[in-house]
């Protein structure tokens, strides 16, 4: 994309549509790579940047109301946090195990699993009955492995066929729900657990495949997760400030149009539209609005994104006095299998898991419960007070909690988590390839490389690299 020299601006102008962590990361990588030759404008309809990352206060204590951790075993998110000045505040959770609330009690989550797929049947006695464990023990003798290269399957159906339905219902489902708020029988093995999919193509049993994935993981001296003192929700503002981009909040983008010189972005109310012109655009919003924005300007991209479904969830944050617990568990929290029929999907004992939060909370125990799964909206339609009461009832039964909270907050995240259905990777590859074929267009966000913050940052890096390469500023591989 090369406009006429007489119309070329002093610097290339790139507009990023979406001010979540993906869009802000794209802006940061654009300006870092070519600050003197690129100016970046970020447009977001929300009043503040951050998307699904936000810090609030419960009982005067700062808490994350969205994602609360970064994947530490990938470099993108923790590296970016350090680069934007938060390196001194990077912390790691206490070395505690997690639990599983199953069949009336909270038991330790088996240690040697890959997204709930067990590598060691001897660890399953607290979760499965003897007959179900026998099915897992017999799995290595089943025919049918390995998984053909490139073939995608629903993880729930694949695991159920090898290890029995109980493994899916009691282990795979709660772990997948914690990440995707989805259903194991609908989610893609290759998209959700790619390492296991690869291993399933080279090992004669699923048990062996899971064991090989675990064997390849970094040692215990490399923490799986990291956090930020004061909340991961501090990250977006830090990225925005470090990027040097012109970040505009409260701006609705209504349309995108290809022009002879680049792009025109229509913003503002329909009655008084305003135009922003740019040489290139990065679309960093969920698939549903992206489909609408790109319908005319990039119909092939829009068609690939159409139909991608999202799950809505709620986070119920509660502060309780320590006296409300018979004994505060030394655990990071627990997951709840959907077959248990509970409102609560998972509980994080935040003030136990994060030492900085324990210090800030003093005599209070701050925890958060997750509610909601793909296709299940009834619980999310309840009033805040009713949701808090239902979570408290679950806590009473699971942990013996009594009394009322000192404070609570319900945060609702509509359409927060894309559903990685079977064939998702191929579909998103087609979408990003179609976008790359349109001069000055790129996509990034949770739909493409993964739902975690690290994956969103990686997606943003790829989008920024593609735009810079298209402008002829730096090779794509070097951005």
C-alpha cells in the first residue's frame, strides 16, 4: 500500500480498533518497532482501556475483576509487563495445589494430568470409582492410536472413547470450563490442548501421550503463572502509557472502508459521524463486531469470522472474615465439575493464592467464584444479590463457610470467551490469511492464538509485524 507522494503523511498512520490487551499490545509493538515513522491511534468504545482486564476494590482491597494471572512459561505477557515498567511488581502465586469439589467433598486435583487427561491412573482414587479407574488403566491396550496428523476432534469425545465418560465429566470438563467456559464435547483438541494433540499422533495410547507432554514441561523451579502486585488489571494502562499511542476511549467505530489512499474509519454517533483516515487498520475486537465492521471492506475475512460463538461469564468476588471459615484451606481454590449441578464453576482463594493480596486483605479472606458456561444463561440473568447468595451457599457446603460477607461485587463479562470448536485453528488461519491479502489490514485478539493474556500479546505481535511489513518498514519476521 503506497499512496501518492503528494498525499503521503509525514508518518504512516495506523488505527487499532479495540483497546483491550490485544489492541494495546499491537499499538505498543508498532511504535516500538517504528516510533519515528508510525503514529498509532487506538479507538475503543469503553470508557477505559483494558477490555476484560480490570482492577476494582472489594472491602478496600484491590482485586482483579477479570483475568488475574499471566502464563509465566511463555515469554510474551511477562516480557511485556517488564517492558512497560511493571517488572518490579511481577509476583508468583504461593506453591499450593488446587482442589476439585466432587461427590460432596473437596479433594486434591490429581497432579499428573494434561487438561484433566490423566497420565497416572493411581492418582484417581479420590475422583473416580474403581470401575472408572479400571477403564483408564486398560486404555493403553486399546487400538486406534495415534491420532492422524492434521485431524481435529472434540476433546471430550476423544477422551471419552479412550478413557471413559467419567474422566471427561469429572476432570476434563471442569478444567476446560475454567479456561474456555465451554463444553468438552464441542471444543477442539488441537486448539485447546495442542501439545496433547501432537503427542496423540506419535504415541500408542492417550495415557502415554499425556505422560510425554508432562515430561516435556519445564521443571517446578519455573512457576506456571505470574501475577502483578496490585492486580493484572494494571497492565493495560501501563501498556497504553508506554506505547505513545493516541488512545481514545468512549469512541464507537461504526464502519471501515477501503479508500484509494488507505482506510477510512467511521466513528461517533450515527447522527453525527466522524471520519478517521489511516494507512492501515488492526481490528482487535471480538469476532462478532469484527464480522460487521469488515462485511463490506473485507467480505472473505468477515465470512470466516461469522458464526464464531462466545461464552458469557460472571465473576463473584467476596470478602469474608477469617472467622467465617472453620479453617482457611491451604489451597489456591477448587474446580467444580458441571455434573455436580452447582451454580459455582470454580473458586479461587485469591488471598491465599497471592501473598501480596493476603497482606493487603489482613484479617479478611478475599475469594472469587466463576459462574456461567457457553449456552447457559439462566444463572447469569440472576440479580447480583441472588448470585452472591448462591455462591455463599456453595461455599457453605464445600468449605463450611458461615455468616455474611464484609463486601462483595459481581462483574459480568458478556461474550468474553471465544469457543474453540472443532476446526477452529483452520478457520482462524483462513481468516488471518484473508486479512493479510487485504492491503493494510490485520487481526488480533483472543479468537486467534489462544484465550490467555500471553496468547493475546502473541497475536498482537503477529498483527503488528504484518502491518509494518506491508508498509515496507521492517520485514515481517523481525517485528
